[in-house]
C-alpha cells in the first residue's frame, strides 16, 4: 500500500500532461497501467476525471502531503498515535485554510 501511495504522484504528472496537451490519452493510459499499476477500468475512469475536473486532480496528493507535513511538524514523525489522531480530528473539525498549514515553522 505504501508503494501504491507513492505511485499516485504519477497521476499528477499524467494529469498535467493531459491538460497541457503534452500527453495523449493513449499515452496517459499506458502510463497509468505501467507506472501507477492501475487496472484498465480505473485508468480510463481517471482520464475521464481529469478531462471533467481538470487541475482538481492535484488536490489529492498535495493535500495529503500538506496535512501529513503539518501533523509531523507539530507532533514529530513518531509520536503516539493518539496525539496524531487528535490533531487530525482538530483539523477536520475546524475551519482551516491551506495557507494556515504552510505557516508551520520547520
């Protein structure tokens, strides 16, 4: 699962290529199958999603990284699970803007 999660960054590049016109749908399909280990059905759905929702696709990878970095900067990389869940709960329960997550002192 960790490897599959890392491979999701390929989706951002594939989306960029489709939207910039530097990658055909055929090439995007090949990349999704070869580099993202997607099934054909999942890959075709993703291409359709990119066409329909455009740059929204980057939100999945970027927002996960943003929240992860925020939590780790506050609680360290190996704190108790309870503290991490408490901070995630706080983030989900309060109005927090993405810029608020970037102002963390690293």
